[in-house]
C-alpha cells in the first residue's frame, strides 16, 4: 500500500546531541548552580573542620612522652571530640540520596505533571532523544560532583582512620568517599527518574525514590562485610582501622553459644550487656579479669573482619552493583517513557 | 494525497475504548475540523496522530504512509496541545531557541518576525504572557517548524473572542501562504463554519460523519413536512413533528418545502441522534 518514498525516516538526519544538550543546559543551569552552591558550602565546612582535625591530631602525635598524663589527656580529648563523626556525618550520609532523588524525579515527572511533555515529545527530536539528552548529562554531572565531594570527605576522615577512631570501612566514610559516593548518588538519581516516570508526579516520585534509596543504603551496611569472605583472627587486639563483621567464642575448635559465655561471665560477677556485636564486660572490683579467665580456660574469641587494605576492592564491588542497578532502573524508566501514552 | 490514513484505529484505556474502529482518509491542504462533545475521543485521535499515544488496535499512517510517531512523522507534524503547554519560566527568546534546537528544520527568522508583528517581547517570560499571546507563541513556534501538517487541539477554547479571531487568522494565513494542512479539534461549532473544509464528527469514541463540508451541506436538508410525506430512501437524522432533518439519497421532489442546514445545526442533530451513521461520501 505504501510507496518507496514512504519508508520512514529516509534521508532525515536526527537532531544533533549538542543542540539537545543546549536545551538541557538552558533549562537546568539555575538548578545546577543551586546544587553546586550547596556542595560548595559543605566543602568549605569540610575543609575548615578537616584543618582543625589535622592540627589536633598533629598535637596528639607530637606529644612526648606518650605515656605522660598530659599526652593521655590530649589523646583522650581528641577521641572524645572527633569520635562521634560530628554534625556533618548524617548530612553526608544522606546527601547522595537526597540530591539524587530531588534531581532525578522532577526531570520527567514535572513535564508529565504540567503537560509540557506534549510540547517536548512532539518536536522533531522525538521523546527518546529528548529523554536521553536530559537524564544522562544530569545523572553524570551529579555523580561527578559527588565524587569530588567524596575526595574531600576521604581527606577529611584520614586522621580519624590513622588514629584508629573510625575505620574507613564504616558507613560514615565508606559510602561518602571513594567511587561509592558517586554510585550512591547515581542510584538516587536513577530511582528518582524511574519513580518520576512511574508516578508521573514530582512529590510521590521524590518521596518513594528517597525511601527506596534509604532502604538500600541500610541494606548495604548489612551486606558490605560479606562482599569478600571476611578474614578471621583470634587476636583480641584487632585494629579499629578494620571493619569487624562478627565475633564469637570457641573452645577446642567448637563454637560456644553466647548464653554459655554469658553465664560463665556472670558467675564471675561480671555484668554483660549486648551492644551491637560487641559484648562489654565490666569486671567487678577485686575479682579476676573475666576475659583473662575465659582465655585461661581454653576459650578463644574468633573475630571475622574486613581489613582496611580492602577499601578499594570493596569500593569497586559496591560501585559495581550500584551502577548495575542504576542502569537497570534508567533502562526501565526509558522503557516506561517509550510506552507512556498522553 | 492523504495526510492521515486510519484503518480500524482504536485506543483503549483500561476497559474503556476512548476511540474505536476509526477509519479515516483525510485530504492534504485542507482545514479538517474534528468536532465532538467533551470526552468524545477527539484528543485521543489527535494524540495518536502526533505520536504521543500508541494505538491499541488498527493502523495509523501520516504524511503519505509514515507510521505515526516515526521520526519522519514527528519532523513533519507540528502540534499545539490543549492549554498551550510552554516552559513558563523561560523567556520567549529562549523558547524560540529551544524549539530550534529540538528540530531539524526551524525558521528562526520567521518565528522572530511573527512574534515582533504580534508585539510579543522576546525578553518576557512565557508564563507571564496573556492567554492570547501564549497561544500565538505556541502557534508561531509550531509554524516556524515549517510542518506539512499542523495539529491543533482545542486551541481557541481558553481565548477571548478577539484573541480567537487573531489566532484563526494566523492559521488561515499560514495555510494560504505555505500550503500546510491543518487538523483542528473544537467544540465551538460556530467559528468552524467559516473556515473548515472537511468535517469529522466524533461522539462516544466513534466517527459519525466524515466528509467535505460542502458535500455534507449539499447532502442534508431540513424538510417541513410530516415524516410520512418523505420519499423513499431518505435517511432521517432528526425528527421533530413537522420538521425532518434528512440525508438525501436522491433530489427531493420540488413540491416539498425545505431549506439547507448549517454545520452547527447538522452537527447537533447527529450528536443528539446518538446512533452510528456510516461515513459520508
């Protein structure tokens, strides 16, 4: 029924990407400026507090003799001041998810909400080229900005790792530095883009994207220790620079239930309170050291851990699954976009 | 030459058919008026023509055989959607530049000239323009794409009578100067009487009448006589005692008093009738 001249798209050159990029830039340059401004403010705070941290740590290191009360006091106050991670820690932890969801969800959802997609998708470029020129640069720029911030976080937290206050594998540093921070931002963005297209509304899109991101970030803190088979040690002096995964007691090579250990410790007059994976044992005054008692009686504590030296390997593993998931989500968003009817 | 070719076209949303079994062949170089009550399926048909909505059933080709929504179809069809969606926080100049960058062919000079003629300030934000100016901006952007087909979905509904007149004047000038085809949906019947060449009537998701306006006018008459007095083969569209609106199969006997009917009268009669009528011509 159709003639040869009717073959679709013959001789029609597509709209150039640079032109589509201009459109994205023109529409979102102020949004970008606002994001850069927020990140610049955070960076300034990180630089200032990083300098404080360094001078305090230098003072601790320079103090001699190390065993003197003055030096012990310095060391203790350094731990007390910087052990908590500061007010920036929760902000930095949530930032990739917040920025990602707020950047990703509205890009398409706002067009669907206001009806401007009827204008945008009926131009010569077509909706898929339009969507690619919108989502890909935005996602990449966000990931790069967060990667830059992550370098600053790594610099900032370095004395904490050196002083043994906080492992670089703890979530506070691990997911806010290295390449993982960029991947977490990309995931937030991809979740936002997908939720925005699925809901067709900005607010439900942002909310559900951030909720999902938060859930995954929480999940990651649970599975991170198992990306690689953890090492195990019976040393009681595991450096806090490593990330301990699990610990338990053994006797004669067999695992001893923790209830039995607790009962033994209580019989010695110790108070046992579970606190995370660690069990703090508070010896009563005058009695034997309960830990020493356990060791003397053939009990050994086994600790599994990820050594600090695996930081980059674990970073790339986490980045791998995050980027994979982000690509899947963006693919699903494009698939939904293609099918979306007016 | 046909600008739109639809065969058995349908679109379903959930269980409801917004448009069903639509077969159309619309001629090039005409102003086709798509008329129907709200919710009749006009927007659904237009959205399918411009590639925003994929058909659930049937076939739809545009611009001599290109599938709707294909690159060639998108390139050759300009669409002004209902309520003229524009990026409200961009300036008029930015909207022109943006539309140029979203299309292969775009006549920037023509767009700027047209906007200057209309007295629209390029530095003004699109969202700050009056309703009439927004409509003119949307239309100017669409025309600067030099389309073969211009699709307008209820373009004049939000406009005051003066703005409506100016808008239609721009459309008619573009048709005369550039020979573009226009499909326009509306439920404002009176304004279409003067401009439409071809009429498509849609109600309840079905095409009820489809044909050139003059043929439709010639084929219908309002007869002042009881129903029994009508000759064989007359199709009664609407009957009200002594008046019969009929579709003629053959010329009426000269003795029967009758008069021609206008588009508005004709359209209303078909909508009230509410039964499916085969396409005219």
